[in-house]
C-alpha cells in the first residue's frame, strides 16, 4: 500500500490545481471498500512531506434518505468557497445516534490538496475540477458490509442494504469507476 500511496502523491502533485489554487482529489467507491482509510493514509503521506491537506467526507452531507441529492449544498457551501480561495463552513451530518442529523460546524481551509472522500465523490458533476479521481474497491460485498457494520454499528445493517443497491445503480449510471484515474483494490 505504501508504494500505491507514494504513486498517488506523485500523480496528484503532477496534476494541475483545478479548484482555485487547490488540487481536488476524489476518493470514491462502494461503502466499506476502504475510501476513508485510503484518504487518511494519503493525508498522512502529504503531511509527512509538508504538503497541506484538507479532507471532506461525503458522509458529512448524505443521509440514508438522500444518498446523492445533497450535492448542490456541497457545491455552494464548500467547493465554491474553496475555488474562490476562501475557507468553507458547513454543518456536518452526525451519524452516531441513528438517522443522521446536521450537527457540528466544520471548516475546511484552502490547501494545496483537498481530498473529497466517500460514495459519489468523483461524480460526473465535479470532473472538471478534479486533479485526480481514485476508485477504491473490495470485490466481496459481504466483507464491505461487515467493515461498515463494524465501523458504524449493527443498527446500520438494514439501511445499508438499501444504500448498497442505490450506490450500485448510481455508479452504473454515473460511470464513476470507468472515469477514475486510478483504481485501488483494497484487502
């Protein structure tokens, strides 16, 4: 994984900044595939190299009932602000007590690299502002489901099933994996 991360860092730094002065990296893929872990590790490598990063999770915007329609809020509250060189302020969804609700104020400041991670992060609507689109997958849905349940609790098992069908349809319609600059297979 270390070699893959180094290769991703090189690819990001070789790409032009397309979100104002920020290089926007989308890390996308099915639930439980390792997107958040990839984003965390990539951030660690950038930080070790002295490169400023910011991370935005699509989980801060989506809900069980609205897995994809929240994008205009992300555009207005975050991407437009960062593109203009300003800090972005939004209320992240809190998933810890059952159905997600708007909760904590979150700020993202412009940085050399902004990582947008989560389901639908590399959607067609953001392609012109991406410096790099990364698709992360694990081939076994059972493993992905168990990872998500281990992370978020047994109460998500039922809504996650519906979510997984919705994300499958989304990825097919959007062509997300086919447009990715890099594909990572997690273990």
